[in-house]
């Protein structure tokens, strides 16, 4: 995992204005079908001018504790990493940057919730393992939620910020969004945009999903699976792009869709 760049190494992006696509895909039980659907979504987004594509958390498998091990991939083994290889190949073929949502990563006897970032040449340029695992067991909370990601997933131990053709991007996954310290560190290191693949549930989504995005004072892109995804976990949806003034630039409902909107980094300086 690459160490984060320091503010002094910050280099300007090749472009300050570009289109971003947030691919809110439906996730089923058939992994091959999920991968095929994801690839077509990237290709369609690229045809519509997107230079950066963001995928949801756990887009290659239904978001359920019991599925993570069965759908996990070893990124160092080509025969065991079809999701990883598809993202790499389509980034190269379309000449775009991809924040590949997250998929279960197998590393030795550990499982991680991992987001991979691919450059326009298809090469892996960053890998973020979810830092803050989502453990919730509150019977009286609306929805009566009990979900413990730590039963199967190991937490990551490093923040991830990467220079790309579309600017300096910080990466978080789902529950990482709840922690302002991470966003502060990314801001101090010169990030233009923070991408959070996520799968908030119906209760945390309604109360917190939009609220915390709008408090980050940078461009923030969140991408969720569609609500009709399979699995025992009901997903909020509402993939969203937020500007540095806390304004909603574009958002979705809960259905399968792709949100395409424009980012203009000059707005960051105006905010400051």
C-alpha cells in the first residue's frame, strides 16, 4: 500500500473540470453477472464523457456477512481475482480513472473490505482497506439493527490518498465517512476530492448519509449499491456528489442508476 503524499509533493491535476460517474448498481447472487453489469456500466459512463468512475461498496457480492468469504479475491492471483482484473482492463480500454468501490479481499487468512484505484493505463495505483468497521447492535434503534462487520473483516491500518489524472483523491469506505479526522487529514494533504464507496442502511442512511457528506468542505463523492440488491442488509442508496460549500451537486434515489455530474476544482479555492 502506497504511503500518502505530503502536501509539498502536491501536483496539479491534468484537468480542473471533468465529469464523474457514480455507478449505483444492483448486486445479485451471481458474481459473473455482477462483474458483467459493472463493466457495461463503466463503458456507458465513459461514452457519456466520464473521466472518473466510482463504484459502490461490495459491488461484486450481496452485502451480507455470510457472503464475504465466498466472494473474496486474492488480488495477487489472476485466477482468483476476476473483479479486480475487470476493473483494471476496463480502466485501460476506456482510458479513465476508476475508484473500484470495494470488494472482499483475501490476504492470507485475513479478509479485508478493500477499494482499489486504477489509473488510465489500467495499473493499480492505490488500495484502501476499510479503517472503521461497522459494528452495530442496538435493539431499540429504528430498524432493530444488528450487524457486526468485525465478525469476518479485519480493519485496515492506513489512510489512502493518491494522485491521479483527475486530481488528488482521498479514499474512505462507508463507515470511514463518519469520522471527520480522516477527512481533515486528507484536506491537509491537499486532496481535491474524497470518494466514499458505501452501503449505509435504511436508518443510518436517513439520519446521517447526506449530513456528514455536506460537512467535509471538499468535493465528496459517495456511491452506494441500489436498494434492490440481494442480501439480508437493506441499503439506503442515494449516491451523491457534494461540493466544497456543502451543496448537493447531484444525487440519486435508491434504484439502479448512474449519476453523472461535473466537478470544477476551482470551487475549492473559492471556498477557502
